[in-house]
C-alpha cells in the first residue's frame, strides 16, 4: 500500500532496528520460516505553517502548524523548531510536542526564517520553512510617561505622581541613590499614577524616573532629583573653644552670651 515505507524480511530471532530494542511496524505476516514486517516510517513534512497577525510584535511571534499526516505514524511525534536570521540560528532546535511555538527576544523590524521538522522514533521529516518579519512598533510603548510632581513627605520618603500614556501598559517607578548608586524599583498596573517611596536614607539624594512597560520594551521619563541639596558637614567654634561637627538637616543653637559676637560657619560638601 501507498503508506508503506519499507518491508523487512526477518529470519533472525533477535529482531532489532538499527540497534534499538523495538521495531515500529504496521503489520506482521508469517511466510514459511520468515516474518514479514510492514514498517512505519517517519512523519510526512508539515505542509503549512500559519501565523496569526495579532501575535506578531516587535520582539516575537507565534506560529502554528497541522499534525495531520497522510502517512500513519508510530508512537508520539515531536517537533524541532529553529528560528534564524540570514542563515544564523537565533532560537536553535527547540523541541516541543505542541503544534505551535512562540518566539521571543527578537529584534524589531527584522525578517526571520522559521523551520519546523516533525520526528518520531522512525526518523524525521524534511523541514518546512516560512519567512516572516517582526513589527517595528507593536509591544513598545508609544510615548514616555511624564512626572507631574514629586512631593517630599518625610526625610525618608517622597510621593511621585505621573501621567499615564496608556492604561494597557504597566508602569515602573525607579529610584537611584546618588550616594551609593543602588537602584530600586516597583511596578504597577496602568491604572496607578502615584506611588509613595519609603525607607530612604535621610542623608542621601535620589533620582526618580517612571517607565511605561510593554511586552517588548520600555519608555522612561526624564529623571527628577529628590532632595536636591548636597549633603554636608560643618563645624562652629567661638572664642577659640571646641568645635561642633554636624550633618545636614540640622538646627544650630548658638551659645548665649552677654556680649555681641560674630559667628562664622565653614562647611564642605560631599559633591
């Protein structure tokens, strides 16, 4: 019949298929002292790879294919998917039992070749290839959010408010210590446009940004500096007496004396 790939005549008691422990066969016929096995072959090549346009973004896409074969297949079938650009694999040999695959981490506006091979224990099909291009904009925010106000609440917290670009985006508030360079962040859904940042150091200054986040990228606001005054130390002395060294955010209580004195404050900044 048309779906038979080969016929083996087995006279040896120890049946093997290229060293494996079993043979995948469709029928068995005993003829005299021989056993005739009608053996299944590998799956046919996939005939169509379909792409749903609403899955194509600037960083990926989803492809689907059919698992119906004109030849019967033996056992389970798995698929090897390769995504390449100009012949160079970008996603190399991903095996899946599903009939769809989502590629991620690609570049915007680039043409890619998708290759799908069907395999079973009998072997593999020829590859089916298709070419598609990622979108240039989908998945990247259309604009950056705008910080409308930063309000110091205490010496260790502030509130940042911003305008929403699109409620379908997430928004990430990012604050960076100007003293240590440590970066912290917190992410919110698109209906949130305000956040109270707490747990800060009272001897530090911070840059704060707000970024709109989509599936393929981010767009960030310009940074706003919070507590934009340099942290400094200073000393006071009078009548050549002892000096008092203080930090920023200070209150100076001058000594009470009966005569008029002139006081000098010297300070140095950390910046």
